[in-house]
C-alpha cells in the first residue's frame, strides 16, 4: 500500500481522494455481493428473525446482515484507513469481539448480562488500551477537564450506552442504517474540514457510508426474497464505530499541543456530537423514563420507541424513517448555527428539541383520536 501511495504521489494524483473513491467503491461492492450469499445460507439453515413483542414485521426475515457490514468494513478500512489500526491497536480486536457476540445473539439469543460483559470488555479495550476517551466536558455543568479514572469510567459508559442505543433504534426498515449514513456523513465532513491530520477518519466515515448504502439496498427491498436485517451484529458494530468517531471528534478540540497537529477550538464540541447522535440518545432515555414511570424494568421490551409511535399513525416503515431522520437533521442544523452560544444553553436546546420529537407522535395520535370521537 505504501508503494502504491508513493506511485500516486509521484504521478501528481491525490492519495486521499483515491482512498476515498476506492474505499467507498470496495465497501459498497463487498457488502452488495456478500449479502445474497448470507440470505441464501440464512434461509437454508433457518437463521431468521422471528416476529416478537417488539417486532414491526410479520414474517421471518434473515437477520445476519451485520456479518456483511463487518466483512466489508474490516477489509476496506484495513486497506484504505490502515493508519487508524496502527494508531489504535485495539480497534480491530474490539470489532472482532463485537462480531462474535452479535452473531451469537442473532443466532441463539444471548443473555443480557453476557452481552453487557462483552460490551464492557470491548469498551475497556478501546478506552484504556487505545486511549480513546472523553477528557473534558468543555464547561457542561461547569465541568472542564476530567480526572483519568473518571474519564475512563465515563467513556466506557458512553460506549456501552451508544452501542445499545443503536441496537434499540434498529426496529424498522432503514432507520438504523439510514441514520448511520447521516451520522457518518456529518462526522466525515467535519473531519475533512478539520484538516489533513484527520483524513483517515474521513476515509473510515466514507467506508461506513458505502457499506451501509449497499446494505440498505436489501433492507429496503420490496421483494421478500432479497430482504435482510442487520441484526445485533450490525447495530452494535455501527453503534461502536459511531461512538468511536464521536469521541475522536470531541478530542480534536482539546488543546493537547502535539507536534505537527493543528490546534482547534470549539467550546460546544461535545454538544455538537450529542446533536449528531441525538436520535439514539433521546430514544433510549425516553423508553427508560416511560418504563420507570410505569414501574417496569428498564430492560423490558415494549413498543414505546419513536419509530413504533410513527407506525401507530399508520405510516409505512420508509415514511417513518424519512420523517425521523429529517426531524433530527433539523436538530443538527440548529446546533451547528448556534454552536457559538453558551454550551449549557445549547445542550438544553438540543435535548428539548430531541424530546419534543419523541413526543410529537403521541400528541398527533391523541389529536386524531379526539377528532374521531367528536365526529
């Protein structure tokens, strides 16, 4: 690969743009051509997702699409964003563990505590081993630099929460995949604007986009024979990678005075990251609050997720996904244009808009029912 880079530089061709183009192309094609094989094996071996209490589908569908997502990212990122694996030694090991746990859960359904233990191990590897952690809150609640132990614990919890949060929003066709594409696109653009030092993260973001777009071709298919879900394997991998990219994004704005590394300043960096990941964060907090208020366990399955509320309004999966993504993109836009205001005020605005989006479907549903009763 380094010889190839040398050849390109001597030819006057930008290595970065070649990596972007080939990374996207290979990621898309690997996923696109591997999924039909996974569907065929899943049907032959009856490795299917059975409709249950939280399900919004009525028939058995293959749910091992996450294997194709890992396969594609694992190959293309190792080739075109290999700098990340050099810099963060435990990144690939973490992905392998998540693949194993995800496949096990998709096939035999693992107990929750076993999954949690695996997620703690994975998060600890990347946080402690690769030093990917939240070092400062930039003044949120008056807190700036975090002590090492507090930073470690807080970062591990953040990884675990986001891994599971992405798992929870994977309830209707296209939502987890579509939102992952949007998040990766926003982080990728941000990294690109922040300079050459962050180009490997741009390439990783593009690879995720290419991989997930190919998956969405099948996930959103109208033909049942082509349809597949990403399962826990895919949602946990994407949740982990987006947690990784968001923490790297926040870390850029900490003044570390490293040689040959540009110094940036954005007081609201953590809130901008929260705004980009606002859907899984708000959806998870919302269902936990509802379950506790109803005196149920926070881990009980139910249909109080935002996407379930939109389905109650008789919207299709595609329309529900579209409306959710557009609304939460609006929140990112608001956060971007208000990024220079007080960080605590911005956090309050972002969370308010996030929870407003979670409860708007309830308001619309009640208004519809009241109209029907009055008629």
